[in-house]
């Protein structure tokens, strides 16, 4: 769905720190949402968690830099990081050009898959994004 010019795919789940989650069965794929990448501007550097690391929900696991700011990457749920998107080391701008596709950040194996259901989806995510737009876009 489109919310005031920002893409918010219906099939994804969303964390309050602008992280999206795609449930892929045993693993989840994680990335930055369209709103954040547009607000931040062109990414020039990204630091991702180490594969094999155990992370907690809401924990800062990485960061990114743009010409405007340094942003934090949060783990949407608890679990083990399985793979990172190594293409982002050479081309962090993939997050800008394709945030829900080639610009994914990492995959992880959830410690408790039911945590995914605690994330936002559908109308709840749409209302949340509208409030974020009102707070951050002038």
C-alpha cells in the first residue's frame, strides 16, 4: 500500500524503529523501510551485525550513515543472525534504490517465531506510518 508517497507492502511486518520483516518460514529477512531511506537520503556506509551473533528484540545491531545523519539499525525480534547482505558493503545505496528487495539487511532465525506477530502489519502499520510522517516530514 502507498501512504502519502511511501511504499508499505502489505505482506510485511514492521517494527517501530522503521525496520521491516518478511517471514520466510524458518528465517526472517530484515530491512529498512521506504520512509526511513527517503528521509535519511543516500546511504554512504552501513554496518551490519555479525553472522552467528545472538541478538535481542529492540537491540541496536548496526548503523548507517548518510550525508544527513547517523542512523541505528534495530533487531525486530530476538534470535540468531544467519546472513548479512554483503552487497551493501560496496553499494549501501541498494537500500535506497530497492529497500524491500536487493537492499535487504540481514536474515535471522527467530528464537520465538511468535514475536513476529507482535510487530505491526496492515492498518495498524499504516496508522503508525501516518503518525511518523506527521512527526518527521515538514
